[in-house]
C-alpha cells in the first residue's frame, strides 16, 4: 500500500480527528457528529430530510457525511476518537503482512470506555504512553490514526505473547527488510516513556532488529 505521512509523530486526539475530517472534506462538511449536524442543518427533521434527499449520508450511529465516500475504518476512528490502530491492522496497512485482519485492532487507554463493536478488537495501555509515536498516515487514500514504524516495533515486542507465532515471525522479518526506514534513536526515545521497558528492550534487541 502507498504510505504518506501527513502529521507529526506526537499529536493529540482532537487534532488527529480533525486531520481525518479535513482530509475527507467535500465542500465544508465531511464527517460530522449528530450535534454538529443539528447545528449545520437546523433541526433533527432537517437532518432526516437531507438523508432522504441524498444530500447527507448516515455512516454510523451518530456519524454523518456529505459524500458517503469515507471508508469503514475512517468512520470507526471518527466515532472512537481516542483509539489508535495497532498490531494486525497496522501491519496490513504498512505492508508488513499479507494477512487480511479479521477485525480492526484498536488500542485505547486503560480507563477508556469499552467498545461494543464486533468489528473491533480492543487493547488497552496506560494513557501516558498511548500517544507516543502516533501519526495520521494516508494509505491509498484512507487517512488512519496509527503508529509510526518505530512504535510498531515496540508494540510488536510488547504484545509478542498475544500475536500468532506465524504473524510475529512474518512481521519481524518485514521489519528487518525495512530496517533502513526505522530509526533506532526514536525507539530508544519512545522506550524511555514506558515504565517497564526492560522486557520490551530485550525482545527488540534479541529478536526483532
């Protein structure tokens, strides 16, 4: 898949959701929540009328679009703005694996609400490290809030026991083939943000890179 970075490495969720919204804008609206739609159209009746007329598309409960062109993952990340795409889904977008994910892997803070959606596999992490290495990238036109390759190396080591052995091996080999795209200095910088980095660091040094 084609990859194009469109934001800096460390950004806030409210910025990234706006980034996603901006990159899918058609006219001046693009993705909008229900409250914003009421403000834009004037009333719930006018929202229903716009949907019936084809001027507005209901993409998901509480999420609307004036184009209907946004992808499923873009709508889901708009609906769950404090989530970051990780593991199998991120591997697939980065062409680190050919395995098509059965569900979207979303990482959230430990205190985040549980996501009740069968399309999403939710993982948790301390809030203070959730945003480390987070980026918004364009993958063949889809703008996704995910991690850079350096943080994915860390996530691969951190979550090794949760990954199928064949997938782990495939991704590790892919990281090695693309080692020129990975900055060791950024991995070291990111690891300093993790309270228990010893095990992660050892796996990266001995198995991943």
